[in-house]
C-alpha cells in the first residue's frame, strides 16, 4: 500500500512539473508577441530603409494584439532620431546611431538604441551603363566629382549623372561612412532624391545615372528591374556582408527615450525575435542572429 501511494505521488509530481514547463514555454512564446493582452498606441518615424520591416512587424504584432495601434512614418533617420528625442514619437527608426544625427550628441545619453536587424545596400545604375563592378576608390571618385565620365572606369563615353540622398537620410549616412570613408560627397555634381521610389524613377529615366538603395527595396521584381553594380567584384549578398567581403551595410536601430515599457518594449522584442527572423530575411534585411561580430 505504501509503495503504491509513493508511486502515485511521484507520478503526480512529474505531471505537475510537466504542466509547469509547458505553461512557462507558452508564456515565453506569448511574451514575444504580447499574447493579446497588451493595449495602447505606438508611433514611430524615421528611416525609410527600415520602414517596410517596421510596417510588416506592426501588422503582425497588431494581429496578435488587437488593442494595440501602431503608426509607422518615414522622413529619414535624422527625422526619427530628433522626433524621438523631442518626445514627438515613441520610436525613432534609424540606419545609424543616434549621436550621428543629433546636432548635440550629448542628447544621445537619454536614448536607448536597440539593433533590430542588419541591412545591406547596393550601388545601382541606369540599365544602359555597361560597367558591372567598381572599386571603392572609383566610387569615391565618382561621388566626389573627380570622375565624371563612364569611360574612365571601363564604360562607354557617357556623362555620369550622380543621384544622392538628402542629409537626413540614414542610407546616405551609411554610404558616407562605409563607402566614402571620409571622402566628401560633392552634391554640386548631381541631384538629390528623397525617397527610394524617386531614386528608382530617376535611375530608369536618366541615362548614365548612378545611386544607391537599401536592399530592403530591392526585393522581388525590383531586384530584376534595376541594374546592380558590384563593389570590388562582390555583390551585396548576406554571405558577402557577414563574411566581410562587402563593405556597404549598416545596422537598423529602433531608438527610444528612457526605459522601455509595453507595448513599445514587446513590439521591439518581436521585431528582433526569432519568431519574426524568417520574415526579416525574406524582406531583404539580415537577422540579428546572422550579424555576428560585425561592427
């Protein structure tokens, strides 16, 4: 009898432990999406390169949390950083650290920067341009105005038309930091377009043009419709970026002011979490799990 009682007690104890483990697993899974228990509003603004991912994550997150409303706006990384600093939005989306977009870098001490993904960028040209690869030095010379004709970099005798992004653009900041590497862009030799769509239209309609776009824009039909130029013989694939062969990339940041609180915290956790990582890569970004020790 005593042996039977002990056996029953042991079975009950194991059952309780299993239930507890499953409950904890389910709780952890719910916490990644909010579990439908969250409520409130979130407003984010900034990087147009990060905007598609932020919007997709918002749609999925709101689907799991019907009482949460999320609004995602563009405007460029500089806009996002400065608006979150002033308290106008709760999240500033940026392609660069906050200090690089603040007139007073000391203001960055009040901000929390969360890396949510990596992103590569590509050099793109008009479809009639015959050059397929450029060195870093050649790109620097083109955007600084030293080289102004495609024949000087192995192409045909044709004027190079440069298209840049505006000063507030995080894509431009990443280009200046990783490709130009201290060589100053000469804005007088080209034009400025303030959106990915405007860059694409200008590239397609103007002979001899060259510019740069985030890979998050170059997915699906867009990738096949635009002509991409390699840098030093390497394309902007995830493998080339993570192996250190391709230099033009950055992290995507969601920047907040003060301690993270729900629903903002759960939304940002969801964006960088494992449950959303497949969508991150599908949309042309790099999951944080693949960024490794890249700076």
